[in-house]
């Protein structure tokens, strides 16, 4: 299953938690988080990163339906 990663730049405060939890998927650039790839294979670390973000800026959704997976609404 493929997922889509997005970091909302209007919500991100650059805490770096996502990059710490899932370093293979996120990087900090100019003080804000950015996904290394928009489309990825499903990975638990990405869900942990989304759930750990204090601003809920990390959004994980299904590629085909765009149904939001994390964080839960």
C-alpha cells in the first residue's frame, strides 16, 4: 500500500520530532520539516511521526483515495 506524505508549512514549527522519529522520511529545511518523498510505501514510523507532531502538521493519507490515515481527525 502506498501513502502520501504532506507537511503543512502553515502549521509546522520545526520541532524536528518527525525527523527524529522517522529520519528516513523527513528532514528539516530552513527550520521546517519536509518529507523526503511525497509517495512512500506504508511505514509505521511515519504514523508515529504524524502522531508525535505537536502541531499536527504531518499528514498521512492514502494515495488513491486521499483518505486521511494520520493524525486522526
